[in-house]
C-alpha cells in the first residue's frame, strides 16, 4: 500500500539523486539527458579504472569484466588513451 506522505518529488530528493533540475523541467528530452548521463558515467568509470591500473588494459578488462574489443570501443568513443595513464 502506498501512503501519500511517502510520495516524494524530484525537489525532495538529495542533489545526487535528483539530477539536473533543468533536464527534469523539460528543457532536454529524456533520451538526450540519458545519453549525456550514460556517456559521463562511462568516461568517469573508465578513467577511474585506467588510473587504478596505470593504463594496463588487461587489468581494466579484468576488473570491468568487459571483453577487450568492447573496452577498446569505449576508450575510442571517449578519446581515452591508456598510454597517458602509465607512469614512467
């Protein structure tokens, strides 16, 4: 059973859950906003893994559980070059 006092709006949600209020208000479509958020997640996730594994693709592939071909496609899509994460 749903109680009325339990219903919340985007205004009640914490900022990290509420997201971009501009996007919620309708200035961008659902699909455009989803595409932007997904791309940002992918880029942040891959950057974090590349940092942690110092650009080692085998380690990134293992931890992310992505096939290498898929991983390379994501890296190309986001302009990430593993060599730049390697320390000398």
